[in-house]
C-alpha cells in the first residue's frame, strides 16, 4: 500500500509502537538472550531512521525526542551486550554512535575507553579518558578504576613485548652462534683436508727423494 493511501503516524502513535518493541527487547537482554536482543535493537534503530525519512509529520523536536528516548538507549544496550560478549570492536562502535548524537555522554565515553583499552588502542583510550575527565570529577571511583586499568594493561603489554623481544634476540644469537660454529667447522674441515693433502704431498716428495738417493 502506498504512502498516499496510508495515513502518516503521529509522534505519539509511533512512540507507542517503538516502546512496545523496546520493552520486548529489554526483556531479551535481561534473560541473556543476547543474539536475539542485538538483532531486535538494530531493527528498532533501522525502523526509526526509515520513519524519519518517510514521515513528514515529525518536526525536528519530535525526532530529537525519539532519538534520545529510543535510538541512544538502543545503542547503549547494544554496547552493554557487546562488552558482555568481549566484542570490543562492536562495543566501541556502538559507543561512537551514541557520541555522534551526544558527545558528552559519560556512560558512552566510559564504555568506549574500556573497549579501547581491551583492544590495546592506548592512544585512543587516553584521548577518550581525557574527554571523560572534562565531564566528571577526578575523584570519581569509576574513572580511577579505568585509569588503573589503562596503566596496568599498558605495563603488562610492555612486559610481554620486552619478553618477546628478549626471546627473539636470544633465538637470533643462538642461530648466529650455530651459523658461526658451522662456518668455523667448515673452515676447520677445509684446513684439516688441506693439511692431509699437504702431508700426502710431503710423504710423496720424500719417497721420491729417497728413491733418487738409492738410485
């Protein structure tokens, strides 16, 4: 049926439908049915964006209200699920989607920073943490935990890299020692063979001299 014969929904009508879908999806999340919940949250976001394009009844104020009430909360719940699944890339992307609409969203900044630390993207994590520091008190317990986590993870990674480097250098030196040993063995063998040849030549020459003397 075309949009000409189908009356456009009001903000209240559309909000009611999305609220029902969101409630069902939240229930999936509570029951740890994460795969179903992820698809459902994505579908809610997709449906809202589609309605914004088609529905000329919505004012910008209506859209802003719906985004705040449903789009941001859907992305926030997606971010929560991805963190639970250790899907750090998807968690960071969901947090970024929130920050496009609300750059001062402290929960999104915290979760983004957490995901970036887990991904080992320390420079990005430090930048995100700096944005977070501008919005909350430095004494904030969650912020302090995040700072400690960043320091500990960086230190741990540095130690791993150092051990890896030491192991690599040890293998390198060992390999070179073996090459040197093999090289020296070949040189030694060469001189040993030469020495044998010289001895045979010397013996042969002595024999000839002896024969000549007898003759």
